[in-house]
C-alpha cells in the first residue's frame, strides 16, 4: 500500500512519542528466550504505566548483568532465585526492580508481589521456559492449568494480558491476525483519529512501513505496541471492519 511521507512521519513520530526511542525498546528475542522476563513484563504492565513496565524489565536485566549474566535466558527458577536473594517481594522491588535507582513506587512494590506469585504458580506446574509454556499451551487440559495459574494473579483484563504474555513469549506469532488487529487502538491514538478502522492485512502493511521508517524489525515494533496496549489496559473491539484508514489530509486504504 502507498503511504504518504506526511503520514509516515506522523506515525513514526507518534511511535517515538508514546513508545520512547527504539533504542530503549527491549528486543523481542530477549523475551522469547526468557520466560522470567516475560512474566515480569506482563505482570508489570497491569500497573497501567508503560514507562514503568519498560523500566522494571530493564532494571532486572541490569541486575542480572551485574551478576555476570551475559545473555539473559532466565527461566522461572532463575527469577524466583532473585526473590530468594532479596528476601521478600518488598525487598525485590528495591533491590532488583529498581536496581541502582533511588526509589521504588508503591505500584512497583505491588507488582513485585504479583510477579513472585505468578512465578510461583508457573513453577508449581513445572513451567520454567518459554518452550515449557508453549508445550502446555498446546493441549486443552494443560492449557486450563496454565490459565488458572495466571488468572490467580491477574484478574482485571485477564484475557488481554494472557494473550500479551503468550505473544512476547513467542507462543503466539506477532504476525498473527490478532496481533496485527491489536495494533489498531495504538494507531488511532497516534493519528488522533478515534474512527480509524482497518483489517489485519492492511495493518500489517502499515506496521511494516512504519518499522522501516524507524529502522526496526516488525516484531520489535509490534511487541512495543502490544506492551503499550497492555500498559494502558486497551482492549480490542470484537470486530474490525475491512474499510479505510482515513487521515485528515491523506486517505490511507487498508484492504
């Protein structure tokens, strides 16, 4: 699809404004090899504050790096070990989640407890890695156990948050129809056009064009958008019309 330079500039600028500089986005591949990091990110997102979700994941990586970990691949057991080292969820918020930061907010302390509970719930099911999560997700019986474990920690917006966890863990492809359509609320915010609609194929074209503009991989842009949605408790409408992206000056066909 053809997008005007003006529209691409607006969307790219909006991404930088709402998502921060691409240089600070965690690489999607980090999450696919670290279920511990996925749990931290997904639970912290429920606090409803995007910068904090980024910060806690970043501080965890910095903490582990200071321990000599070169390429983070922490599973659930490694995450739980950091709680053991800290002594309590409250201490973890200060020692790990805000590593080398002066203060920890009340929201971070609350999420520290929830992160620990989620990790405990998964560990009780012998889920340590993203591969373990994917394996149990394939079968209805074990999937139900996973869902029950996550729901015991996340109540508000459970379905969207669970989907987000599966996406950043690589269990659900970012190229899926659902992932593409979930970018729509963010696009509406960026363009300041609440009535913008589009289908998955058209949104995929928009994402690809914007990713090129920002010089990032499609997967990193989609994951960052999904994180923004999760942190803003954005829920996707049940149906997206196959219609037109309309910008004030330039029509953008999305078919």
